[in-house]
């Protein structure tokens, strides 16, 4: 059967107006009655009750009135298509902002349709089919327009993240970063105030940057003593100091679903309510040890804004990226003059040793390339790592180090070719070298002098504040690529690299930052896998291959392969080694990972996360779910390979799969899902400890 497309002229205009005139005022009054009973029934369900409980009685009443007005407009004979779509998009944006799940919205429209059909039973029987068809199609278009409103909000959130990334790349100081990031956050619909601060004297949070229409009045009230300042005091009594103190001391994001109903906000509530604050979030920026060094506070005019589905992931990304950006500015390593002189002299004397870390294909285990990493060797033969000496080198020292690195790479590649090892070599380009003709000339002059084919060279780049002229930068990289040299974006997701540039520049590859992988895998393995999954799929959507760094053990290797990453690098594969050791390592290396048969808890978790996503995609096709569940999943394959010690895991999996027949949105299913992930996380930590 071929469905006829909806023609707006058929459900609006004169013809539709004539058909709907017969409904009369009584029908419109019944719609108001329906809305009242409808919201009464919603209070019987915990998910929707939680959303509605965020509202004050006045707001709840206003919501019902607006909903009744909207439904009444659907039966308005004089409703116009453009007017209808604009209203529905606005309503969709509101539903998204307050946390109404799109699936719940779809279900509610089924109830609306039933109610309208029931109302039509009292109307003219002759015109009933035509009237019913008009209303059904208006409802369908209304739902489509509301879903467009949802997409608009998602786009705004993504753009805010992209702007923060860009600001981090361009900012030369912490205050410029903070101002730009706060401005990006306040560009989101409904965010009426945001500020960032650090703890000063007497433990008071001193505000360093703010934005939003209600930020200045709020801070003025604080300065004038109308409301108390935010205090961060290291003692147990801080439980009464409000969500900002909780966030600072715990290093965890704190949100308030309903500003007016949150007792911890009592000292600030009167002013906040007057300024239209309906929900809030406190986002601590933390260093590598987990200690908070700054705090971002956001306020929205929508209740539940920061608790909506997917919104916490947004806040976490803000926290991760801003923390990394801010640390780059806030923390400078103190290096005495004597040490600076020592490192510069070692570079001038060419006391440089290149080590090479293998990068393999995660599907086959084949060695694809190596990354060249510079080390300095002092007069005692001690190896000095780049994290120690690089911050001490000036512009001339970095350029000379790059020249030496290219020379050593070309010599190493020639020796590997003679040994029958055909691989590429990637070399890091300092941020200062981007667009610098001296680096360009040094690279090509050395390659030509050594007789090396440029196709075997890759350049890894890390965007930084040094790269201001984007046109010059892009011409620089395009010239490299025209000559056969591949360009790879390093540390994707670290906060130093820009997600926007993946689309604007034709990278030949990207590398997921090892810091994201390692830190998250040690604390919350699920988060590490989610990072790998999302960043990999983002890059693959742009047809860019992905390398995952920081693969320190077989679990991370296996999980990365299952999640679709192309290449892997890390201590679990090999540590960096001198050039002469690579051939022997390559001959002895055995890759024991099968993405279809996980042997580690982390691999099983990766497979389960993919399985759960596939199950969610089948929610609208229940007939297919049973066959899907019947097929053995990755966790089952892991259990079957492991023996009886996974009995507890098997019990959780069986319970989870028995509930999955109803889809993956049920509460009990979600509980067993989390139990399964926690069990695999615990097993993964034990496995990692045992392998050390």
C-alpha cells in the first residue's frame, strides 16, 4: 500500500474550515475537561509525576491552560499551517527543555487522538470521517513539528559545546576562556545566568566571569548583602551550605530540578525566584587529582532543565573540556634557569633519542605505523621525558628538536625498509610550528636530503592558542597533504582539539585522547567506553579513521575493537622503544583479540552497550525484539568462555534479557542493565589489578 502524502491545503483553509465548523463550542469545552483528567492520570506514573512535581501550583495550572489552548487550536477552523507549525515547534522546545521524553510525547498523542475521536461521536455523522481525517493529520503534523523543536534544542546544545571547544583553542588566558565559555552556555535557550569563580579569602567563591540577562542583578544582590555569598568551607557542616559547596567539595556535578522547592537553596531562593530561576547546576572544574579549582554555576528559567534526558552528559562534557582547557592556562610548570639551560644545551648537542611506539590495526593486529617520541639523554645517560623538557624549550629549541626528529625518523624508516618492515611513521608538530614556514622548509628539506617518500610520513597536530591564522594553518596542512604527507588530529576530546575542525579540515585520521580513556576506565569503565563509542562514531560519520590511545591492558584493546575503533596504541600493545628494537618486537608480537568473542569483562561490557543500543532501536518494532534477544550476545559469549565463576553474572544477564522483551525503557530493565554494567566493571578492575 502506498500512503498518500499529507497535503496541507486539505487540512487547512476553506475546506477544512467548513468541516470543523460543525464541532461547536461544546467540543472545545470538552477538550478543557480532557486536559484536566489527562494530567490527573499522568500523576499516577512516577516518571511524569517527577516532572510535574517540579512545578509550583501556579506553574502547573498555567501548563494545563496552555495545553488546553494548544489542543483547542487543533480544532480551530481558521488555523493556518505556518501558524500551527510555529506554535508546535515552540511547544516542542518547551517539552524538550523541561525534560519531557520524546517517547512519552508520542504516547500522549495517541491519547489525544482517542479523545478527539470520542468527541467526534457527538458530532455530525455525515461529516465525521472527513473531520476525523483532518484532525488526525493535524495531530501528526503537530507531533512532527514538536520533534523539530526537540532537534533545535539538541542543535543549540551541540553548538554551545563546539563554541566552548573553539574558545578553548583561541583563548590566550584563563579569563578569556572563562568569558567565552560562559557566553556560549548563555546562548542556550532558557539559560538566564551563568558565572564562574574560584575560592578566595574566607572560603568565599569569588566570581571572575558572568553572562546572561539575570546574572548581574543576582550578583549585585550578593554584593549588597541581600543574599549571602557562596562559601566553600572544608568541614562537615558544609552539607547546609548549598549545592555549590557540595559540588566544590565532592568534585561532582550537582543539579536542582526545582529551584523553588530545593531546601538547600533557601538563602538565595527569594532573589532567585524573582529573577526567574527555576532550576540550576553547579559544575566543578577539577584537576588530574580530582581537586576542584573553579566552579561554573548555571541557572535556567525552565524547571528540570538540567535533569532532562541526555542533559547530564552535556554537563559532564562541559566539565571535562573546561577543566582541561583551564588547566592549560592556570597551571604553569616552574622550571629554574639552570634546568632550562641544560635542556637547551642537550638539544643543541643533538643529545636526542627517538623512541617509537607501535600503532596496530585493532581488527587484525597488523602493525600499521609507529609514533616517534623524542627523549633527551643527559651526560649520565639518564633519559629525560618530553613532559619535563618541552616546556623549557624556546622557539629556536623546539624548531631544532623538530629538525633532529625528522632526520632520525627518516634514518629509522630506511633501516626498517631494509629489514622488510613497511610502515608509516607519525611525528608530532609543535603547535608553534603550525603555519610556520621554517617548519615547512625543515620538514621537506630533510625528507628530500634523506630520500624518504613523503607518503610514509604522518604529522600529528594539536590545536592550541598559538594557531591564530586559520587560513595560514589550513594552507599549511593542505600543502602537506598534496605532497603525500598525512595529517592526523591528536588528542580528540581532550579539550585541546576542536570537534569543529574535524568537519572543516580533511584530516587523514584522529586520535582519541588517552587521558579520557585512562582516567575514565580506572574510575568508571562505562564512561570510558561511551567516550570511545561516541567519538569514534562522530569521526566515522566524517569518514575519518580513529586511533585510541592509552590501551594499557587487553580489556581496553578488546573493548575499543568491539566499539569500532580502527587503530590502537598503548602500553598494552607496546611501550615506546628505540628504532633498532622494533623489528624484533614485530616478529614476536601476537595479537589475541577477537572482536566477535570477548574474553575480558571490559570487552563484554562494550558488546553489551552496543547490544543495548540496538535493542533501543527496535523499540518501535516489538515483533523483532524476540529474535534479537534469542541470539547470543557478547556477554553470553564471554560467560560461555569463562566457566562457572561467572554464575552471578549469568543470573543478572538472564534477568536482564527476560525483561528486554518489553524494550529497554522499563525501570526494572534499566536497573538490571546497571547491575550488569557494575558487575562487569568490578570484574574488569579485578582483572586489571591481577595483570599488574
